[in-house]
């Protein structure tokens, strides 16, 4: 049984590290990891960014967006959040939910219940709660003959930012996709009588796990890191993975500005805009079709469309409606 602490705050690196371990370590070896990230939004494997995230807030806070290989809901993580991973040999007859309860959740609950004396418990599909509020969520996936379970512990997470970025408008998008279940959340640190810093609690949790399970600590070699980085660049830090896996959906928004009503209809597939229609009572002097064509075929990402429209004179198409107002309406 190995314990690994990947010394990086890049979430794409960590998902690449999980995949690397699943591919290259002995199939019978159990691997445990603890890690942290910079400000990040993690999408589940079947989720739509615009359906889960307030993108303007995410951009304003400089938050990295990644897509994990497991299912489940979209989460926010930051340096005050502790991520944990367990990789086990997989057998077809395995009850993966039982593994989640008896290994992944139980190990975290043992520390919270017995060491901290707090009445946390496993509830719902995959949540650990404390006094009725969520402090941790978990997800799993199977690959390369391994079961990988990972979870996120809200230890001292910035809940103000979490609330802002995981609060999209729900009436603008229609899609056949898995929606996140919104839960009331709390931070574990706020319930501890004499709370440790996140760094100290991370070290405490690490030592508890190593001692309890008699783990051998392993440190990634330079060769390991180089191969993990190859996976990171090819997949988890690649927009094709993050946005290209987005299920097909349609977007509709209508906003009344001082210079007129602007209404947009978009169809998005695999992260690309494959149809665009712009309507409204703005005072255009040219047909709107060329502007619609300029938007069609672009990745559905605000920063990309901002650059694509930077040198386009919008006034003949939209009257006095500005580029930023158009982008606000599109997103």
C-alpha cells in the first residue's frame, strides 16, 4: 500500500497523476493520495460548463476549469480544500458503492468522528455531511483494471467564491445532461474547537493515514513527473478534453439594453457553436447574417469569441449594443 503526495497545485496534473498510477504501477498495489489545488472548478465527465458555472464570476476570479474522468457533480476547490484519492485493483464482481462506503468514506469519517469528535456521516449518493451540511463529495471511475475513487473535503474552502461560481442561470440552457445536485455546504474547520491551518490539517491527515494503514510513502521521480506531464498536456490541460466532451445543448438568452433588446439562440455540440441566431429590436443597418456566421463555428468560450470579434465593427449589425453586451448575452 503506497501513499503519494503529488507536490503540485495544478488539478490537471493530479488527474494525470491518477491516470499514470493506474496505468503503470503494479496492478495489485493500493495507492492513496492527498493533494490540493489552486482555485479550480472540476466538471464531472458528463457535464456542460454553462449549465453548472457562472462563467463571468469564474473568469473574474481567475478560476481554472478542468474536467475529471469520473461522473458526479461540478465542484469548486481551492488551497483550503483537501482532495483525496484511493486507487484499488478492480474486479467485475466488485460493489463499487460498497467500496466507496467502506474504504473511501470510512477512512475520512474515522478521522472526523473519532479523532475530531464531530458527528459527520455518509448521506445521499456520495456526500459526507456535518450537521446536515455537505463537507465532502466523492466520485469513482474504472480504467486500466483499476477502481479510482476520489473526494473533495471542504476544510477551509472559500465558500463565498464557491457560492458565486456554482450559481448559473438555470432557465437559459436546455440539454440532456447530468445536473449537479446543489447542497448546503459548510467548512470542516469552522466546526473544530481549536482549528488547525489547512497545511497542518493536511499533514495531520497524511500521518493518520500512513500510520493507520501502514503505508509506504512514495515520491514521484523525475521520470514519473515527465510522463505525468505528457498525460496532463494531452488530456486534462487540453481544451479538447475540457470542452470537447460537452454534450450537445441549446442556449437562449434575451436581455433589454438601453440601445435595444438583444436575443440570442445558440446550438452547441462538442463545445463548438454549430448554429447561431441573433434577434432583437436594435437599430441595425446591415443584415445580421454575416455576424451570425462569424460566431458559428467558434468554440463556445467567452475569451475565444472576444478575440474573434475584436476587429469586427458591430455597430452596423447591432446599433449601439456593445461587444461586451453581446458577450454577456451569449454567455
